[in-house]
């Protein structure tokens, strides 16, 4: 998928979800961020759970890298992309990421 196609497709979803997914695209390869960090990034600092829900509904995984979003305590959280949590672990290992707080 290209970014241009993503921007077109993303318009079919709620604006909050689109904000979360676009912010997740900015997480650098090889790094993680927390759900809380992502909530703050989109200007909704008390919405970490809503961010997690938006990522759960992400139909663009792994292009939109929701696998790079972890819990504030450093644990992995969930992954609704193809393959579930095992896929998240595999993607993180591929990027040489160890669970870390941010």
C-alpha cells in the first residue's frame, strides 16, 4: 500500500481512528511508543484506551505499524493484525525491538 492510497482509504473510517493511525505511521522503524504517548501525540492525553481500540480496529496493519505501540509498563499489549500477538512479537524481533517504555 502507498501513503496516497492509505490517505484515500482512511477517509472511510472515524476521524479519531484516522488520527491515531496517521500518528502511528510516524513511529520510527526499530522503535516503540506507548498507547499513552500516542494519545498525547494526537492531543488526547487521557485517551490511551481509545487509542488502543483504534489500533485494534486498524485494517492497515502492518503498513500502519500498530505493532510498535506497547503498554506504558513495557509489556506488549495486544495485536489485531494477521497472526495476533505472535505476529507482533515476530515483527518486533524483525525490527530488533525489545519491549521498552516511552
